[in-house]
């Protein structure tokens, strides 16, 4: 068994558990991702040292990416289509 297969096998139970969570939970996790993205970039305007800004950005950007991929795994393909349809503007023909 190669390294790639072992990694997939190790994360399979976590992925199954995440997919078992509700659609609402997935949407909440995606909202947390948006908040983390906002914090990761908005903190650049605060009067901190460059080192502190880098550390804060690293932490919140990592949290945002983790929440994003977890949320997408929870809602799944059909859930993502459902979310997109809410925000999709329908064109009306004259």
C-alpha cells in the first residue's frame, strides 16, 4: 500500500462522519469560514507589528480554509447547488 492510499484510508472515517452531519450544520460551518476570511484580512488594518499580523493571518486563514473544505464536505454537491440557487439571480426575459 503506497503513501497516498494510506492517507485516504486514514481520512475516510472523518469524511464519512462529516458527510453525516446536517445541511444546516454545513451552512453554519461555511459562514464560520467567511468570518475567518474577513478576520484574516481585516486585521491588516490594525496597529500590530508585522510579525503579529503574519501570525494572526496564518491562523485565521488556515481556520478559514479548514472550515471551507469541511463545510463543503458536509453539504455535498446537492447542498452546494441548493446554496448557489439561493444566490443566483434569475434573468427575466422582456
